[in-house]
C-alpha cells in the first residue's frame, strides 16, 4: 500500500496557525503577561499572512485532492487571517479588562481560524464537516469565555445546542449525497450528477446541506440564535463570529453549491431566491426595532447574508465573484463597527444601548467619524465599500435574469437606512454624557478601527482591482 503524496505547501497556512495555537495554549500556563501572549498571536498571524501571500498563483493539493491551495482558498485564507489579526488587536485591551484567560482565549481564536482555513481549502464534504466542527467547538467556548457574566454563559449554551442540531442536518445531508452519487469529493459529485439514479435522494441531501450552511451564515429561518448570541458573547468574539465565521461558512457554501452542485442550479436556485428575500427582509425589518447596538448589528449581519445569497442565486462566475467581493467589503465595515462598540465600553459598563452613543461625534471625533463611515458603508452610500459591494451583487442578479430579486434587494437597502442613519443622528445631533476612554489607553483597538475605516474607503474608491481579484480567485477552482 502506498500513501498518497502530500504537497506540504498546501498545508502551510493550516500548519502555521495550528502550531501557533498550540504554542499559545502552552505559553498561557507560564506567561502571566496578557499583552505578551497577544503580541505572540499577532506576530504569528502576521507571519502566516505573509507566508500565505507568497503562495499566490501556486496550485497545490494534499490527501488525494481533497485539500487544495488554489486562488479561491488563498483569497479566503488571507481574508480570514487579516480578520484574525484585527480581532487580536481589538482583544488585547479587552482581555485585560474583562479578566478572560489570555492563553486559552488566543489559542481558541487560532484554533477557530485553523478550522476556517480547512473549510476554505476543502474539496470534500467530509473535510468541510471536520473544519466546521473545529471552528464551531472553538467558537462555542469563546462565546462563554467571560465566565462571570451570565449572558455570556447563556450565549454559549444557545449557540452550542442550536449548532449541534444544525450540524446533524449537515452530516445527514452529506450521507444522502454520498448515497446518491457514491462520492463526497466535490469534483466527483459534480461529474456524477447527470447519472444519478435516485434524483430525489440527491435533492434531499442538497436541502439538508442548505440547512446546515444556512445556520452558519445566519440565513432566515435558521437565524434565531444570532441576536442573543451576538449580544451575550464578549464583543471581540462577536466580531469574530460576525465576520470570520460568516466568511468561512460562505467559503464552503459557495464552493459546494457553485462548484459541486452547479449542475442542479435549476433545482436549488428558486429555494435560494426565497431564502435571500426572507433573509434580507427579516434582518432589516427587525433591526429597525432594536435599541441595543449589538442586537442591531446582529440583525444587520443577517440582512447582509441575504445580499450574499442574492449573488449565490445568480450563480456562475459573475455571481461567485460578486459574493467574494461582497464578503471582502463586509469584513472591513463590520469589524470596524464592532471595534467602536468595544471602544465605547469600559470595565463594568458595556454602554451597548444606541442612546449611549449620544454626542459621540463631538466627544470623540475619531470614533464618531469612523462609526459614520461604517454606518454609511453598511447602508450602501457611495463612494464607500458597501455601495460597490451591493452594486456588483445586484448587477450579477440582473445579468442572470433575477431582476425582481435585485429590486427587492435595493428596497431592503433603503429600509436599512432607517436604523443605520439613526445611529448617526444620535451621535451628531443628540447631547450625551458617556465618557470615552482615550486612544492612548487602548492603542491597539484604535489602530484596528482606523485601519478598518481606511480599508472601507479605499475599496469603495478603487473597487475594480478588488473585484478582479475576487473574479480570478473564484475561477481558479479546480
């Protein structure tokens, strides 16, 4: 028996992140300085980011082609690593103030990122499931990391119970797909679709997979966990869930449906059409009623998942590239918004009500300006990143004949202005008394906020370069 050849370059990002997580976990037993552990995680992720960037343009695979490093995987690896760096920057002051164990916290963040990398690089349904479980278990624990807070424990329990339920659907869906096609590797599944004897069995498996992925990306009606978990989890963990976990979920979602099941597009596209409409509408309408900023951003993230589902419904290279580009724009503006939420909080006082932001634009012009950029970008106001993302998503839908879906998306964007602009009105037109911790006391957090704001502006002003990158990344899949 001969073992399959392994190109270790394909595993480089995963090995570096996993090794770094193990080192952080061990170092936490001996190092008492939380900042040192944070810097270790930060430098390690930066090195991994550079090493991954050096592999751009190279194609490698391992484990009989089930784990690949192509342009698509590189795109998501770099995105997830960049998000991880910003989350660690946000966390360095937060971990010290909340008393969360730094060693286990950073180790779990890194292990979660390792699971996300597996999901982005997998060409096999079983490997996607393994990556999802590594990511999910780490995030379940992170959601309850603030052990002295009852709402953090509640968030972890809700996320775990509902997540385990959704995982059952995903695993059963994989079993049905295997039963219908005799394969779990996506390229083999795609080749065997036309010859499937029992098409109903295959479609049942596809529906089960849609439920599992729908939970991870917080699509309606699988979204019920999102507001409570986002509100109860530590804010830095919420940022990780809202951006990195959602990106990893869509990385697998897009590869499975636009690569493995593209031959069934006519069967699942209308179902996805209905999910996109429901997700956009429910997210935006319920966000209007929120008074807590984290719950508002939770429903906002649900709505933005709906916009990405519009691109998936369109399908093809145009829809796939639009989805990747939208995830890139979403990462910067959403991370920055949660960074401002972190900046306004202080030990013992979360200040998470929207009314707490009264007068922020005058008491802290830096935070006020940054939050204004993020809120306007999330609304879709030009020339910011959110506007470019929505233009490309809706254009992809129109090109593929889904005009009504694009119109519904535009109308939902108009509705979203009601709750995003409300935050600006409170910040710049309402007096307030909540004091803001100076930037000098939280330099890492403020650095991440400024960086997110700059990225949000640059992507919006120069979108063509990033859209081309998204297009090349999507079509590079084997």
